[in-house]
C-alpha cells in the first residue's frame, strides 16, 4: 500500500484524466482509475484500472465496491470524465444535451454521492472536479458542454459550503486548451449537416477550437499541478490552468459589458481568417 493514500480518478483512459492519473501515481499516490474502456479490472503501469460508466448508477456502485476491496479508504476523488457535442443550440438534439449533462455533470454527482459518506466518516477528504474555461464563459457551438460546465461551477460552490465542516475540501480545475483531447469525445451533433443555416460560422468555430487544442498547453504539466495541489494543506477552491490570453478572456468577461464580450468572442471564433 502506498504511503500517500488512495485517489480515485474518473475518465482516466485518455486525455487530461490519464495525464493526471499518471502524475498522481508518479507523486506516490495509490491510483484507482476508472473509464468505460477499462473493460475488466486490471493492474497496469502501476495503477489499478476498473470499468466505470459515470452515467450508470449500477456501474458507479460496482466501481466503488471494487475500489474499496482494493483499498478500504479513499482520500481523494478526481473527476475528469467528460465529453462534448459540437452543434448549434437549434440543431443539437435534446437527447444530445441530455447525454452531455449526464456524463459531465450528473456523472460527478453520482460519484460524489458514493465518496461523501466515506470521507465524512473519516473526517477528511478531497474532491477535485474538472470544469473548464467554458464553465466561466460561453462560446458558440459548444453549448451543451458549456451548460454542463457552468452547472459544475455552481454545484461546486454549494458543495464546498456543505462539506467543509466535515473536513472535506473541494477544488474546481478550470483548464484552458490542452493538447490532450480526443475527437472521439467531440462528435458533431447528429443534425449538423452542410445545409444547416449555421454551416459557415460552425465550420470556422470548429476549426478554431481544433487549432487551439492542438496548439494547447502541456497536459503533463497540468497533471503535476493537480498532484501538487492535492498535497497542500489547503487546496485552492479554483485552479485555472490556461494561457495568458484565456486568463485575460475570463477577466474581460467579468468586467466588460455583455455586448462587447459577445463581439470579441464571436469575432475570435467565427470570423473568416486563415487559421495556421
Ligand atoms: N483537453 C482540453 O483542452 C480540456 C479543456 C478544458 C477542460 N477539459 C476537461 O478535462 C476532462 C478531460 O478531457 P480531455 O479532453 O483531456 O479528455 P478526453 O480525451 O476527451 O477523455 C475523456 C475521458 O472521459 C472518459 N469518459 C467519457 N464518458 C465517460 C463515461 N460515461 N464514464 C466514464 N468515463 C467516461 C473517457 O474514457 P472512456 O471512453 O474509456 O470511458 C476518457 O477517459 C474533461 O472533463 C474535459 O471537459 C479538457
């Protein structure tokens, strides 16, 4: 058993979840990682891998039981599982909105409901929730995702107030673009097609999003920053990990009038220009 205790990490099969799980393992934590593509329980690369679908109550409970059989305590839960659907508000189906909310937001709620009684009983614990810059400001054609990340932001504020008296700390991670995401988890909405009235702006926005991610920040560095934050006596409630431009965008969003914000962000994402 590891000296630093046990951390559960969701969405740990790829992207920032995998980089975070790896950094936690390297920092000496006992990592129990969950994702749907871990089809059978396994021990690989110094981590326990367990099947987990955060949209299923049954799967979440099975994950908890298996994790507790491996290690009877959980010090921290790091929630990275996420997805998005690209599409206009008009053409993204309600079912697609539901799938994104169910994964990104309700998935966190389900996992938290499993660990909170365990952490309360111990009188300590840490919960790390992956939000996004899009939890703070909206951009076009990523609306279901943006809504889910805004939900996480509000939920986390109330959660922290409720659980602080039990010695449990909550941290929101707000990443900007990182070179980690996979297109597999960013499908185009089923109704988006070349005849859509939004096609031009949609395609330019998707190209911009893709460009910013592929030129984004180092995911290993993000993993190490989370590992470091977990060891602090007091975790910060918000940890924004983004480029200076994105920090500035959040700041302007807070202080600029809404119309000016809209003009700046709309132009950035939808204006015709060469994207290199
Ligand atoms: N990449 C960025 O630039 C960026 C920026 C801001 C925020 N984020 C946030 O960071 C987190 C990771 O995103 P990413 O882009 O780095 O990774 P990603 O490559 O898109 O990976 C998503 C992860 O979530 C898991 N997942 C999806 N649905 C799941 C479900 N129902 N149950 C359990 N696991 C599920 C996937 O594993 P399986 O398919 O194996 O289940 C995968 O491990 C997300 O919360 C995302 O919103 C990322």
